[in-house]
C-alpha cells in the first residue's frame, strides 16, 4: 500500500503556521532538493535519478495545472495564466520566445528559476524537474504529448533557463 499518493490534502492547511507563515527561504527548498538528489544518485545512479525528477515534475505540473490554471479556452489564455501564477507563486518569470503551436514547437525561458538561479556554473543543465513540470503543463492544456528539454541553464552560464518544448507525435 502506498503511503503518499499525491493529493492536495497532503500539503495541509497553509494557514496553520500563524507565526512563520507560508513562505520559506529559497535556500531551504534547495537544501531539500539537492540532498534528496544526492541520496537518490548514490542509491540509484544519475540516470535513474533524472528519470525520477522528471516524473515528479510531470506529476507536479499536471496537479499544478488543475489547481491553478484550468480552465482555459485558448493557448493565449494558457500562457497568460501560467505567466501570472508562476510569478505570483515566485516559481519564476516565464517568457515565450517563439510560439509555433501549429508546428509543435515552443521556445521559452524562465528567469529567476527557483531551482538554479544564482548557483555556481557547472558543465551541465540542472532543471530536469522543470522539464517534467513544463511538459505536463503543455500536455494538460492541449491534451497532446509534449516534451520540454532544457537547452540553456543558469548553471551553464546562460543566466536564464531556456527550454525547447516540442510536441511528441
């Protein structure tokens, strides 16, 4: 039996922290993320850990879409609502660089991404969770299969996270 199958009730009552409130430091979020990643990589390897983070991002994106973005009646409304809620929730600042939905291609950036903005330069992209999250947002909106792939990352010197989102046919 699963103990933690996701549902919004697992997040609890956000008002039950009368002294500390609903916000935490970004450092605390990253502490949880990168220690979890470290343990998973040691136990299961990098490739499996990446797959787990991608799947978790997809689940989060699907649930996030249902909770905060749905319903939308057009791609423009989807983009606008997504930009607003990502900024409001302090997840990041979404910008669309190229939107070719008919051709199954979207290029977007997320500035001030909570996963990597401000990290040291590395020789690889780090936002695998975000790839799953973005993929699920597009899939939830269009009812088609999409795949987001990070092509530029703060950690590779780009100072923004850029994703190519393509429809999977």
